[in-house]
C-alpha cells in the first residue's frame, strides 16, 4: 500500500484545489444557482461536481492514513454520493415539465449514479489492501473526470467528449455532425415523384 502514498498525496492536493476553484466558479455566476432565475439543472450540475470532487478528496485523504480503511471510505462516500445523486435525479424528474431542462440530464446523472453504486460494491467486495488501493485509484480518476466535466458544464461549456456525444445523440434524436441523415419515409398523402 505504501506505493500509493505519493498518488494519494497528489490527488488530495489536486482535489482540494479543484473544490476551491469550483467555489470560485460558483461565486462568479451565482444567479444561475440562487434567486428568481435559479435553475434546478444548474443546481444539480453544481451539486454533482462538488460531490464528485469531495469524494475524490476524502478518498485520497483516507488513502494517506496509516492502515487505510479504503473499503469503508468507498462504502460511506459512495453511499453519500449515491443518495445525493438519486435525490437530485428525483428533483429534476419532478421539475422536468416546469423547468427548462436539457434532454441530457438523465443520461449524465444515470452515469454518475452507476459510478457511485460501483464504488459501494467495490468497497464491499474487495478485501485485499492492493485490490482496495487499485480500485480506489480508478474511482479517483473517474470522480475527477466527473467533477471537472460537470464544472465545465456549469460554466455553460460543452466538452464534446464521448459521453456528451452519446447524451446529445440519445437526447435529441438528431444525426451526429458529419453523419449522413437517414432518408425520411414518404408522406402517405403525397404522390411519390
């Protein structure tokens, strides 16, 4: 397990810095998150970014502790992330008719829920220190990716990564850029030429 100490030291530092930068980003445009123009989707994006980065931070700090406890940390932090994400999904589901929500949110939030469920399962199933540390490293990378991507989205930017492309494709039912459009079926009331 000692071979992972430099990794956890570095990721704890990076996660702490990213959480601080997220607070700066939130303070730059608070009108999207509070007040009369608050958006439930922006609140959910901010919450998922924060939760992912805090999870990565605390898992990294647990990895620095002598004796570890990574499996307990995975279960506890995964449960917090899972319940938070499920609560956000329920909130967005309730306001979907009222709000101006994108069609992407169920796919992205569904992915995040799967990540937290997998984190819980890995904390329950994995028992050797090396398997715990290796699994934790994977989740730290994934959580950084989620936190950074959601922070990027919070600023109103899209990354164009595979998950964005998939979510756009599933959410809009439009052809991908550069892909040939499918011919539409002829209208039964029109005479074919």
